[in-house]
């Protein structure tokens, strides 16, 4: 796929950049600006080259119409702080203010357009409707740079259709994400360990299928571990359990053994009588979970065993917390795994989403890890072996 280098001289060129600025907000306060910070290097490079930059992005899940709670205005203000220069904000995406910004920006100046998902055409399943909106976006710029890795698995107007209407290139963030994911799927240094957590086995079926043939060790934590324990015949009390996935979990256990992959489950868990921050935690073996208790974290023995495996690996991919990390009593499993990733002598990758949120909430610096992905869903779909529309269109237009 083409990169910014292939676009030639950019001074005076109007560049539409699709960034991923979908950050968590508490009212108008940004609680994790990781994705905004990740967007800065590409934007800085374009601005330093004299480009006139128009940023298009989404926030939340508005239903194709304006919603003040999902406005990008607070994000625009934070971006200005990070860039160290004014950032103009247009209160529409393809309306009068966006058009004025396109016409009035000078070389090295930047504007953020309002939430692209305030427009129904952005996410429409109808190619014609989506294409018509992409046509409007295309009138604002001369070239398109795709730098929102967190949305490249979506066939949406500002991700896919626009790349067919303007000369298109991948931004630095998308390049970096793809390079890391290629290493995880085609050229991983051994031993290669995959750590999967999160709530549901069903969310990770395809990635387990694909990575069982690539990894040396697959470590399972989070809420999904209880379905695997049930497949082993253990009672899991009131823990999260996908009963319909028990046969599938049993298949994975058998397949791992057949392939010689070390599929590791916890030996102890932290349980409590209710899902609450003030619930009293108790550590029990996985074969002794009380019928009236629920598992909310992996236990300390398991956390140390997982950490030892991680530290001894040359490549580690982690997606999904080990427990309810937002509650202090159930955060230690996730903290221990995160700490071990910072000690890997090789490539350590935090696979976006809740894992990225966890490491920041628990006080880790982004630079302590080899790579923190900005796209949890996109990362998983890439690792599942799926074609991602936002990448495929860049390759076909190169």
C-alpha cells in the first residue's frame, strides 16, 4: 500500500486524514487520551510538510444524527494542546463550516471536523448512500491519508469509500500497526505466547482458531476462563459462563493437545459473593469454587505462573484483562500480567481495547510495552485472518 512518502510534496495540499479519536469521555472530560496521542505523529508530519490538514473521525455510536454528548469538540481542544498549535473546529462534517475550513486553512494549519457518524451515510449498508457521503467528503481535499487503525475493519465512507475517490495512502500509525500484526502472524520470534482474557469465549473464537496453529502457548484468563473450566468438568459457581460454548472450549483443549500447543488455564481464582467493588474477595482453587460465589480475577498463583511464561517468551500478544481490573480487589491478575509484558526481551503487544485501558488505569507508561494497539477489534480481526476493508482498499488503489 502507498505511504505518505508516495504522495510527493504536500505543501499547500489539502489532506483529509481519517484518525481514530474515539476516546472515553466523562461528560466533556477525556479519561484516556491514548488514541489522540497516537494520532499526533502523522498529523505533525503532515503539518511540518506544509499540508492543510482536515481531520475526520468518530466518537461513540450516534445514530446518524447530531448528538452533543458525542461531539469531537473536547477532542479537538486536547489535540491542540498535544500539537502545540491552534486547531480549528468545524461544527459539521461536510456542511458550511467544514467547507470554510477547507477553503481557509493555510499551509501547516489544521481543522477537526465534527463527528463523522452524525451523518447517516457514514455507516450505511447501502453502497450508494455511503458513496454519496464519500463524494461530499472528497470535495474537501486533494488527497486522503488513512490513519485510524481502530476502524480499518469497517466498510464505512470515511474509511473505505473515500479511498476510492482521492489519491490514498496509509498514515504512520496504520503502517506501524500492520507491521506489528504481520510479525504476530507470519514471522514471530519463538517462544510465542498469546494471552487472552475478557468476558466471553464467543468473542475470541476465530482468533483462538487461527492462533492455535501459530503460537507455542495460549494462556486463558478473564471471564472466558470459566467456560474452559466447565469444559474440564469443574463447577464455576455463579461465574460468567457461556454454556453453549462449553463443547467448543473442549474442542480447543483437545486441538491444543493435538498440535502440541501449551494451553494454560488458571489453577486458582479470586471469588466474591457479588459483582461489586466492596465485595469480600477469597482465593480458591479452580476445582473448589463455592456454588454461591463468582470468579472475578485469576488468583496469585496463576498470575505468577502466567507472568513466568510471559517473561520467558520472545513474542507476546495480550488481548483482554484477567479480571475486573476497574475494581482494586480484582485488579492484581491484570496488573501482574501487564508488569510481565514490560519485562519481555522481545516483542510485547497489548492488543487495544480493554487491555490498553487497563494498563493506563493501572499506571503503566505506554513506552514500557513494545506496542499498544489502538484498535482492539481491528487487531483481533487481522489475527483471525480476515480481510479488513480499510486496508484492502489501500492495497487495491496502490
